[in-house]
């Protein structure tokens, strides 16, 4: 029974630091590609046995200290009535993007148990299969990030429809964000009911906003989700490209702040204190030779001192990553952080 | 004779703040689209009369305080022997990307006067047509950013070939960066010879690196270019998504630091002192109603106090921007900063 990850989330002193990898269930694994060859992406998400199987693969192959549910952050938007299409190469698209108040009227507040039941079934299967070996993390996008995709109709270079709306009719956009927050809260609560032992909130596009606008636009619906989940399981917040938001994030009441690779954890630590941090090796560093990966893990462990630290990458693992490099990363984090604890006292000694 | 922009670059106290717009010659202007309907993008770049015409359009239509040469940052790479293709929709691609030392061997150090003569011809035409009305800015990509495109073969989501190379064989990548720096220096020097009165260096992808790696990889070839141009004309450096690089940039000997929209100028000012800053309205703010644009310009002017300030956006103008909004931005910057100077003393009073 390895509950190291959960104890680190709660800020407890641990005998070594836990490690997992964002997007650890995915394309870099031959075992994942073998499953994907037989079904398309949405079918994989919606078939609990298959979603559970790929969720478990990295636990078995890499020996990570947590599983994370295999799913897509856009699924709750589909449940709200937005048609979602995955086209190979192009990624996810919403053929009818929501770009104004009339678009909001087309959305519904779904009964998540029914429309997203396959997610909860997958979670229950994962819990049963894991039988306590490691915890399982559920996840969702933040309202701002989900809205970004829904308004643009998919990924975007400049997110100009979203940003135009934010300047021209902020109250209208806030209504969309509220609707998304409502469904997100129901969806994430049901993930906990189905067995998720922690939740990570992905704010992939939060970094588009300066701190003042992040506080005005992105934070209120996010705070509503966080407040609705408070006290149930540990919450992890991840923002990409958000170095400029550090001060704003200090007030967000989540247990763990996941940090991208752009700034050293020691710098984040200096501003945010002993809060548990997660991250943040550059995903591209896993393309380096193994001794270089190990050297960088040692530096990362040094930078993470002074408070809780869950080792991870600073962004999703790249599909071109060799599996043995991912394994070396996990092994080095586990081995070196145990030495660290032994040689220099508990990892959180500075708290 | 409006040399306000050049005086602001040199850190002189000015009667009002100059303003121009990144990508001011471009798709949002019907007059530009009329030219582009007749020729493809590369032909436009390589026909001095047409490049000069679109360079001048925003001076006449918006009343900006500087012209910036119409060109593409990738042109010197083509001159180095890398085949460059612009496909509508996909943007620029290099069908034979350079991904290792054998690729470097295919590149040449071009005689820029010959292979890029059309750029210098356009600059000479622009200078003649402007006849001193406003200065003209030349520009180029930084070696790191140019290498990013050349290694990936175009734009990229994760730049994994570039980053993989940077970890696996940093010395090999440094050789490529040196080769690009050498050609960039020749190209930018020749722009000055042809009449460019200032130069902006675009580091579009510098923000992919953390500060330590930026100093190790991106800075040496950039410093070589900057040193080679020092003292000739004012140099402006722009990095996108580089909030985490602020301390590293403090030591870069350029006259002007152009700042993206993510952090307020007042914060940059607090760390970098009286150095002239350029920027940094969110380009999407030009999609707001005009009174909101004017309100945000007033805030921007306030945030820019305490040193030199050239008003601009924090990234290129969006193609969907209404021309009258761009005009309102320029007019507000000119009107409100003159009031500022009158009411509250010179804009640089705090120096």
C-alpha cells in the first residue's frame, strides 16, 4: 500500500518524494499505441475497460507512485451538448463553437452520472484493479481553459474569439464560465464518488491572461469549483506559461501547485512558502541521455527542498520520449529522494 | 520631421511618447489585403516596390511614429540555403529541416548584398518615400528563434526536435546558432547600411527555455549579434512569454526592451530601472469598444512611467482587428501621453 502521493499532497513529511508523469498514459508507450490501433480516441475514452487498462499501464511499466485517469478534458463540454469531433492530426474540434449568449442558451446542465457514466465506471475499475497499490488521480480542465476550447472551436494560436468576447462582453463570457463551472463541479464531485483520491485541475490557457484579468475572469469560476470540492480530496492546480501569475496563485486554496518547467521550484518556493509543489522537469529533458536525466533530477530535488514536493514533469510527456528514459526519470526520483531524506533529514526538514 | 521614436530609444526625455504597432503592416488593413490579392507572400517580400508600399501604409493610415520594414524573419535562412515554402493556411515550412551536424554542413554563409538585396532595396525606397516623416525600423529574428523554425521545419507545438537536440548535443546546436548569428549580423548590418534607423530583434521562442538554459543556449549567439551592431543604431529586443527571463534580460546590452502583455510595465520597470520599455497592450484589447481601448491606454501610460516608454502592443496586432480601433489606439497614445507630459511634467521625470 503506497500512499506516499496522498501524504505529500497533504503536506506530511514523507520518507521519499512521490513521482508521477503528466500524460503518463499515452502515445509514448507501445502498450498504449497497441490499444489505440484498435479504437479511435473517443471510443477509448468511452470504453471503461480500455480507459482503465491504459490508466494502469504506466503504474506497471514505469512504477509511478500514482495513476491518473485516462480521459479528455473536453468530455464534460460534450455532455453539456457541444458536439465534439476528434479528427486525426487536427485534434479535437467543436464544429459549432459558442461565441455569444445565444450559444450559451444551446448548452444544458447534464445529469453527469448518465452522460459521463463511462468515466466513473473507468475510475471504479481502476480502483478495483489497483487494490491500493497506488492512489488514482481524477482530473478536469478549469472553466477558463474549457471555455477557451469551446469558444475557439478547438485549439488556437491566438484565441482571438475568446479574448474578443472577454473584452467586448465580459458579463456574457462570465455566464458561460459559470455554466461550465457548475457542470465541472458536478463532474469532479462524481469522480470523487467513483473513487478518485485526488483531483488535478488543468489550466492550460490561464497564461493567456495577465494577473489582473486572470483574477477577474478565470479565478471566480475556478474558485467556485475549488470551494465546492474543498475538504474532500487533495486538489492540484496546474497552469502552463503562468510565471507571471505566481502572486495571484498564492491565494488559491488548493493543496498542491503544479509548476511548469520555465522557472526553478526554488524560486516558486521562495514566494509561496512550504506549500506542496509538483513538477517540474522540462519534458524535453527526457530526450537527453540517461546520465543527464539523472543529473537533472538531482538538481530538481535540490530545488524542491523546503516544503512538500511531488516530482513530475513541467508539462505533458512528449510522444517521442523513449520509454526507458521515462523509467529512468521515475527510478532516479525515487532513489535519489530517498538518499536525500536519509542523508540530509526528511525532505521537508526546512518547514 | 518626427524623430520622437529615436529619441525615446536613446532614453531622451520626449514631449510625448511615440507609438507604433507590431505587425502594423499586415492583414488587418484592407489596403494590405488588396496588395496580397495580387501576389503571394514571398513575392511580396521579394518585390521592393510592393514591400515598400505596405511598409508605408500604416504610417499613412494610422499615423504611427515609426515605420517597420515589411519582411519575414525567415528570409536569411533561405539565403543560407534552406529551401523555404509558404503554403496558404500552414504558414512557412522548411521541407528539409536541419536536425544535426550533417544538416549544418548544407548551409552556406551567403553574400547578403546579393541574396537579400531585395530587402535593402525596399529599405532604401522606404527611406526615400518617408523623406524623414518618421524613422524606419529594420528587424530580424534572434539566432535561437530562427534555429527553432529551421530545426522543426516550421512552426511547432512543442519544438521537440529543437529541444531534443539541445539536450543531446548542445555543442552541435551551438554551432548552428553561431552560423545563424554570423549571417544575421551581416544581414542586420546591411539593413543599417540601407537606411534602417533602429533594429528590433524578435525572440519569439526564447520563452521555451528556463533562465539557466536561455543564458547557456540563446544568449551567446544573441550577444554576438548585439555586440556586432552596438553603437550603430538603437536595438530593441522582444521576447514572447518570457516573464520568467526578466532577471536574465537585465544584463542584455540593448537600448529598448519590448515586453509582452502578460505583466504590467510597472513591474518590469521596478526590476529593470529607467531603461526604455516598449509595449505592451494586450493585442486582443483592440477588439474592445473604443472607450475601453482609451481607458486601457491611459492605464498603460501610467504603468510606463519612471523611464523611457515607446507605446506598442504586447504582441502582433490580430488580423481581425478593426482598422478604426488600431487608429483609436494610436491617437489615444499620442493625445494622452502629451497631456501626461503637460500635466505631470516630462514622462521621464522619475529618472
